[in-house]
C-alpha cells in the first residue's frame, strides 16, 4: 500500500530521483529531507542557524498543501555536516518549537549532496482529521 497523497514542491529532482517532498499516509505526513535550497540555490552558506530556519520554511510549505503547519509536527530529525553546527541548528529549532516540543534527533558529521549545505531536516506531522 502506497501513500494516500503525494506532495510535490515542483523541484526537478523529485521525478529524477523518484521521491516526493512529502507523503500523506493516514493521519501522518512524512516530509523528505529538506535543505535551505530555494530555486536551486543553497541559501545562507556556512550558516546553520539560518539554513535551519529556511529548511523549516520548505517543510512548512509542504505541510501547508494539506492544511497543516509546524504546530502539527510530532518528530524532527536534523542532520548537520559538522558537529560545530549542532548548537546553531538546535537554537533555531528551539525558537520554532519551544512550545510545541516534538520529538527530536540531531545527528552530525554527515556529508550532503552539496558542500554548501550544512543542515538537512526530516519531519513527521500528525493530524487526527487528516485521514478522515
């Protein structure tokens, strides 16, 4: 059984690689790894704090396509390329989710598809009314 709905950002890599920006499965939305890439250009090179905020903007836009928002997120996974970026990514996450407090994992020391990327984020959201 596949996803109930596929959410696209319109990015060219979705069809080439064979993925969706997000998928709806029942009451859950699973958002693929999102970076601070806007119109094919990585934003805020070397700035994990602002890359985190920008990536969550991409995630917010995907969730918005099915009527959800950041407040519906129940789990985030933040990947940073260098352990030195973890504090800045965590600070940005805390500012966005301080009251929401979803489950969170932060992993560091990873290589991304572009050396300009220092943060990638996956999110899972839930809505009791989404699958009904």
